């Protein structure tokens, strides 16, 4: 194993060496996958059951129980995420079956989400490919581009990315409402568009059955807040791991996937319990080096390559909160900046 690895512009040999080390962790374990499914989905169902029981006591108790229940739903989403990459099981058919099952709990249509997310993995942090699989959480504009907008264009851009809007209002809106329509899916994606409607029908049938047994308002008071909190948490994780102090964005001629993995993705260091709830996705640099590594192998892969620790930016949860205001790329300085910084510099 090399003592040092990956300067800013690594050679082909260093990149190949790194990827060969990561490849050893790409084989999924059927036992670990089934165990994670049983515990994650089982705990989510148990959490929901406890929330329904608590409705007869106090809705404040219900909301308190919602916090760990939403945490288990984030973990279910990580399983759906791994299935979308084909890393949770060796069988693609089994991955797709489990991914669709997860989507009934997460409200994120599996086929549509998978294709959009895989587009993100092809060109993340590439300044010349931002229209391919981009969204407001994984992309940004440069300071110069921002300053070139009209006054109303800048205002609109800022409003949509204000932390209260981007991280509290939009995530539940996307998962509960916008995912019910193929709003950003090209018409040529026939299979993905069809999957949105089939997912909706399945969710509707499931909710209708639950409402018949538990009551209309009871189901809404449990499921919608839980999905919303899980969406807020998941979107926040995704954002922090691609926009942080020390991140690298590059033009097409300088961009390569290895650099983008170790310098365009962070290691989001979380307390052990939160790491469990979030399915180790904080080891995001490893995930981008190889999406074929299942979430339960990410930490082991990270530890097995100590040289990575000196190259990848480690972000604490406190630093993650502060990073939510980093929204623009300053090409001259080579760093993410706040809107306030754009007023001070022409960038």
C-alpha cells in the first residue's frame, strides 16, 4: 500500500492503484444485506407502530418517536440508494425488487431516482457538465455567473438556496409532492416515467389500506411528518458532502473521476449512532470512488487506505451546518463562497 497517494493531478498509475484497493470491497455480502434489510425495515415498521400507539396518549410523544423512526427511514433510503447502484446484491433483479420495495416507504420512485442519481455520478463537480443530472444540492454557479444575472435572477437564485427554503421547505415538498410527477424527467425516459405512476398507485393502495385500519388523519399525522424529517436529513447529508470548505470543482479539461472523488466529496464524520442511522454514507469519497461498494463496507474500505485520510476533507457536523451557506464557486480563488462574499469580489 502506498505511503502517499493522489497529488492534485494524480497520474494514471496512482489512480489505477487506488481503484484496485477499493475494488476489493465491491463484492456484496448476501448475509449482511439481508440483515440490514431486516433491521432497517423492521425498526422502521416498529417505529411507525409505536407512533400510531402514541397518538392515543399525546401527539408530542408521537413527534418525539418520529425522530428515531425518521432515522431508520433514512437507513431504508440508503438501501434503496445502494440497490440503484447495483451494490446491495449481486443480482440486478434482486436489487431492483428491493429498491422498489424501499420506494414505497421513502416515497422516492426508484427507477426515476436511480437514473437521475447515476447521472450525478457521471459528472459531479464538473463545471462544464452541470446540466447533466444536476440539482440545487449537488451543483452551483460561479461568482462571475451569479454577478452576470439580472437583479431578479440573483434574488430568485438566492431565495431558492436560502437554508430555510433549501433545507427545510423543499426536501419534504420534493419527496411528498414533486416525486408524484415526472416533473424533471425527459419524455424519452418512458420506463422511468411509467415507474413514477406505478409507484404512486402502489403508495396510494398501501396508504388506503392503512387508513382503513388506522384512520385517515392518523396515517397522515404519522407518515407525512416522518417522511418529511427523513427527507430533510437525507438532503442535508447529500448537500454537505458536495459543497463544503475545501471542495474541488474543475472544468472538463481538468476534471477526472478520481480527483472528483477524493477532493469533490467529503468524509462527513458523525457520531457513531448517527453514522449507523445514515448508513455510513458519510464516507462519501469512498462511495464516489466506487458506487459498487455497499454501504456496510464503506468504513472498512476507508480505514484500509490510510493515505486517503490526508487528501479527503473531513467535515464535522458543526462544519456541515456552516457549509450550508456555501453556494457559489469562486474560480479565481478555487473555493466555495457565500452570497455575501460575491458582493465583495468579482470572482
